[in-house]
């Protein structure tokens, strides 16, 4: 049997890049709002994960989750640990372009 579609949240401008974590939360981007959000189905709440997100769009996890890999349009490659603070790597990306990758972790 197919379950009905239920709207859980609204007020976003343009969402993209949803990815489920191993802990069961969903992270997604609102590109124009420059915000990463996290949806927790256990509480049925959406909270801000990181703002500004530097126009983050695509998201995925690496093989050593909880590392969230996020494509950003406004920053060079960087890493964030807990609290979502992005820090630049020791060397710049080899092929700079309009988007780059920042590595963030759940706190």
C-alpha cells in the first residue's frame, strides 16, 4: 500500500541535495538562502545545520561517515568539524571552478 505524501516543512526558496545520514536524519540545502538544514523524522522538526552555507547545493556522505561532503559555490575546498565551521585545507584544489567541495562533520 502506498502512503500519502505529507508536507513536513515549508518556506524554503529552492532546495536541493537531500541525503540521509546513518543516524536517520536528512540534510538538504536551500541554495538561495545559503542554508543547510537537517530534518529529524524522530521529532518531525527541521533545524538549521549551517548558515551561511556558501550557497551549498549537492550533499553526500563519505565512507567514514559522519563526514558530510558538500559542494559549495562560494568557497575553496575546506573542512569543518563540529559546529559547521569551515576551515581551508593545507593546499588549494587542483582544479578550481565555480564549485568546490567542503567537508563537514556532524557535531
